[in-house]
C-alpha cells in the first residue's frame, strides 16, 4: 500500500487531503491519500482485533505485579520477548540495565489514642524502615502541603511528632489533580524532617473512597534526616480528619520495613516494524513494563504495554512497510527512577527520532491529540487528528502544539529535543486504582483499550509516512 | 398527645383513618388519628434532626471495629451507655454475656505456580490456623458450591488439594443473592474436608470488584477434619478463573493464624422509652453493636445502631409517652454466634413482646414494609405503611404478612413466636462493603440513614399505640 515517495507525491497531488489548499501545497506538507487510507484501515482493524486485550489479559494473568528488578520483572521480560515473537515484530531485544532497587517489607500503622484503631496504610516507595518496634508519637495535623511548607522550621509543632498532611486530590479528566498534589508525596517526608518530625504520613493520593492505600515514589532531601513515610487510605484519612475536627491529637504507631539499594537488573524491551527508505528515523511508541509491587499493574502500565504493542502489531499484520521504523519501547523502572528512559536516551542519542510518545495513563479513551513538533510539520497534526475523529479524538482549539508525551518519553524529549506526541486519555477514573492493590485487570475496559490501540496504530503509521521530519524542536 | 385509650377511641370514631370503613370498625382495629398524626410528626422530625448520623459518625470515629469480646467491644458498650444517657433514654443497661471468641491472626496466600503472584485474602471467621509455615497444594477448582457437593467423596479430586469454589454472588435489592451463596462460606470447608482437601478457599461473597477480601462466619462439621478456610478478593478470584480457563491448575500457599475459644465478655445494651398503661408489653427495635474486625462496622451494623437509637430518641425528644414500652436492644455478637439474641430470648421469655424488629442491612433506603402479625392485627399494617408512604415505602401486593425481622430479632421470633416487622432496605450496594475493610463511614448516605430513622420512629410509635396486640403468631 505504501509505494515509495514518488508514488506518494503523485497520489498526494491527485487527491490531496481535504483542507490542505492546493495553492499552499508547496508550503504545507500533506500526507499521501493512500497513507491516510491505510491509517483508517489500521484504525478500524485495531479497533476490532482484540489484540490489546489479549496482551493485557496475558500480562496480568501470567506475570502480575512486576516491580523493577524483581523476579516478576524478569518474567515480564520473557513475556514481552515471547509476545514480540508471536506478533512477528522485528529486532526484538531486551537491553539489560543494572540498578539498585528499593523493596517493600511488611508495614502497618494504628491509632493508639484516643482509642486503638487499626489503620490501612502503605509505605511510600523509597521510605526507610522504622526502628524495630516502630515509631509512636502524637500526630501533627496539616490541612495541606502548603500549610506544612508554610510552618516555620524553628519551633515547629512537627518536632517530635508524626506529621500528617490531609490534602485531597481532585478528580479530573486530564490528571492535573495528581500533578497538583504529588509534591506532598515526593517531598513531604523531608519537609516534615526539616521541622523535626519522626515520621511522615499523608492522605492517599487518589480519588477513590476504598480502604486501600496508595503508594508511589518519594525522594529524600539528603540534607535532612530520612524519616519513614506512609500513606493512609482515604477512609482512614477521613477518620483522622474527624478526630482533628473534635480537637483531638491522636497518637499513631507506625512500623515500616524496607530494603534499600538491592542490586538488581531490569530491561528495556524493544521491537520494531522495520522502515524502508527512512528506516534510520524512529517513531517511538512506548510504555513501561514495570509496575509497583501492589496490584497487577493492569492500568499502570499493562494497558500502555498492550496498546503500543498491539498498535505496532497491527501495522505488521496489515503487511504495511512504513518509511520510517516504528519502534516499540517498553521502558524499565519508570516507577522509581526512570532508569530505562535514561539508558535509552544515552544509548540512542545519535539515532534521529521522528517522534516519541508513551501510553501511560490507563485505558481510558483518547479524547485529544496534541504534538510538539517543528513548525514546518505542524500542518500534519490536523489531518492526523481527522483520521482519529471517528474515535472521538479532537484537536484542542488552543495548545495543539503543546503537551506531554508521557513520563519516559518526556525524559527523551527534554534531553534530546525529540518531537513528542500526546494522545490524551480520559483519566477520570485512573486515580481510583493507580498505585494501589486495586490496579487489576477487571478495571480495564476492553472497548476503551481497543480505541487506544486504534489511535496509536493510525498515529504511528502516519508519523512514519510523513513527507517531512517532525523535528527538530527549537531549543528549550 | 396520647390521651389514654378512651380519648383515643373517641378520636378514632371521630376521624378514623381514611380507608378503614366505618361499617367494619368493630371488626377492623384502627390507629387513633392523634397517634397517626404523632407518627407523621415523628417521621418528619427524625428525617431532619440528624441524630442517626451523629450516632454512626461517633461510633465509627470513637470506637471503630468492635468484634464481640474485644477491648473495642467494651468501648462500644461504654459508648452506647453514654449515648443512651445523652438521649435521655430510660432503663439503660449493659447485660453481660460470657462467651468464647475466635480471634484473627495474620493470614496470607499466594500462588507459587505457574508463577509467584500474591493474593489478597481474608480468613473466614472461626477458621483454624494452618500449621507453621502454611499449607501448599495444587488447587482443585469448582465452578460453584453445588459442583463441590456433587463431587463424589470417594476418589474426589479434592484429596490432598486446596479446594477452591468460584461461585459469584448476584447483586439484588433484597439481599437474596447473599442468601443463595452464603452456604459456600458456612459449610464449604467441611464439604472440602470430607473429600480430603487440606484447605478451603472461595471467591469473596460480595458484589464489588475491589481487591479487598470478605470475611464472615463459617462452621465446622465436627465429623470432618477442620481445615483452614479463606476468601479471595474478587480480582484474585478472577485471576484463578483465568488460569483455570487456560487449563492450568495453580499451586497455592496459604497461611492462617487464629486463636480459638478465647474467654471474653460481650453485652446486650438496652434502653427504653417507658410505656404507660401497657408498659409491660415491649416493642423491640434492635440492631447489633458488634462488628467484624475489619472495617469500621459502619454499615454492619453501626447504621442499624444509629437508626433504632435515633428512632427511640425522637419519641423521647417529642415528649410522647407511648402506651407500650419501646425498647432499644443492641445485641452482642450477632456476627459470630447470636449470643446476644439467645441470651435475650432466655432472659425475657416471659415478657410479652408486641413486636420485634431489627435494622441490620446497612443504610439503604427503606422501600417496603412487611409484618408477621396475628390475623386480628393485620389491618393495622396498611395504615402504618400509609404514614411511611411519603418516604417511598410501600406495602407489597403479595406477602405483606411475611418477612424477616432481622437476624437477632429472627432468633426471638422463631423461639417465642413474637410478632416481627421488616422494614425492607435497598441492599443493592450493601454487599459491596459488607464484612470487608471497606465498611467505613463514608459508605453511609446521611439522607438515606435519616429516612430509615424516620421509618423506625413512626413504626415503633404506632406499634406501641396499637389498639390490639400484634400477637400471638400461630404455631410454626
């Protein structure tokens, strides 16, 4: 179907994309009609072939949770190589990455005053353990993270206490509620330690009311003592808020066990649909293979793994030969260090990347397309969006040339100024399960998952067929 | 407002309830108009005074989970006495009950083949512990409890294995989905042991897809070996089903710790709105004060405690003096033995009970009224329902004289043939949280809770004012 550049130019001249005025064709690049037609066929095929569902069902059933460097992560590597082979993808490889990992041990907490009540908690990723026997102290309650940061260090009421930050996150389609609150997870423990606290606790960074606590990475400011850090489930956070409303300062007991700096290996998993005349140029469609150790890593990021792998497989299955190489990259250790993204950025620094994008926001439907491309390529965004329009995807009225290509792809974009694509998913329900035991296969909607795969297949194909490069981006 | 029997009869003659034809008045008993009016006022007052919410908020915040015989159960006793005093209820007392209780220890399970995967499980109440180091065996999978019971004992594939029963429960308004499936929890372990199994596991008896396992009482057939019994969360049950669909027989490791026959004390908590001319006759409105050790006992049965206590308090607060005594009974150890109900049945066997009813199905709205009353009193059911009609409560077209007054009240009704009332609640969402960590205050809808209290207040008042006794029921 793709007949080389000359044939495509002829086709483009004959039946140029509606909306690219003939008079400006020399200035405004356009996709060849045959490429647009192939994109629509890929879209429709991926929508109905069930491949993304097969992949996420298989990964969650046969591997499950797969924290970077664990035995399950190694099984995930083998699983990915087997799927790449089954789907006839080329150049399949696992690129090993030595790293040091944090491993969760048993943890727990309870109120000991005003009355004994068990709490459902999770240690935050990278938390140090407590001394044997745990830490017991009165709670110093802060309504939100800003209140903690505004608390003067000298004479802080945090001193000798367990700091608790009660900030709730907002449910939004685009995930900005998470962005607005994640700082309390990343930096809260050191802000508390700076004020003399003996431990740090926070309301779970999530939107569900289930009694399941949220985990996720935190980081220590090495200038401060490292104190243990936990999140309370939302109903337990509500309990603390009710006690606070009574004027009660509860006493909490916290126990955390964890191992740090465990030598381990993870991998980037890579496979390709080989390009033809522009094979050196890479269209990178990524996800991350690792997950947190809770749940099954179904939405985070089994869904993304399934979406981008199925997208590449659909191009292969259709017998299409793209101009550029479509490369699936399943990054290692996105969750706790971006080791995979950093290693990829080093290793492939000299490979021209037409585009980088990552699916890492669950399995909600794609509703928006945005891209950070060089100005000369920006006219191609609208026709790309037009192919996705039947799936409910729109270009935004403003900000079409902004966006975030995903956490690992974002590392690449920032490092090398490679162009990025954002297929914005509906994340309204994502933070109900993200980073919790509830991230299990039943939370994945097969129809929405297929819609995602259809979008990525069509988008990747068109990016590979573009008559012009999407980069370079202007300097930051 | 209640002016004695003579005044009531006069009022009844003057403004008899619409629908009780004058010509049959001598045969058909009717409520006095003033009593109906007072019932409507109680209804409206309880709907808006917020008392039930205050009670359940207080119980879950200040006590939390309160398994019978625990330190928290003793705190719940003190809490109830304090609330009875605050609400000016009379004859408040705690009637101690010695009992032996089961106490949960740590438990866990995981798949060890085809791959290591952690499972989220809960030990069933009364489960024996596993030997130190746990039990490890291949899973013998049964689609439902009937399949297990149909499996011939001789040569059963259960022998030496961990029996797993995958039966899912149906979501219904009236809870019949629970009734249809609870047998696998109560008797499954002994059915498995009869066939040589080394442990018993089942799909959680609940309607949610949260990765939170369900507990609840099970019972051993003492003719069989006692084997440990657990429930898997629904996502983990789904995982087993997917492995089964692949033809895989997983190997599971189970560890359960528990203490049996621990000497303890629980209590029935009792308080009254004293009657006048028929004070000896009791209108019993009950709930149970104990809960499982998971969650906060908010819906099961903090809501019921709040509803019936608030109902009695509203009669007291209105300054009404009922003819019969309205007695609040908060039963001890409903969850694992009905000790409170049995002790009450023994102690009060000679007290005439006009009516027994219990609120123990969460905080969903009441939608139906049913009662098991002597034939002579049955004409009073329709006018009682008419008072509740503005709250969305209806008499059923058939079966108005059937029903279940609740688990503890049912013990009393069966033992003594005391008349029973059922205020049927909408239980559609109840089994999303019942007997799980998710049974927390945030799952209680304050408006629906107030609707319940309004129904119980009006119903209890009218039962206390009835011109005729509701009993005795005919022999079983």
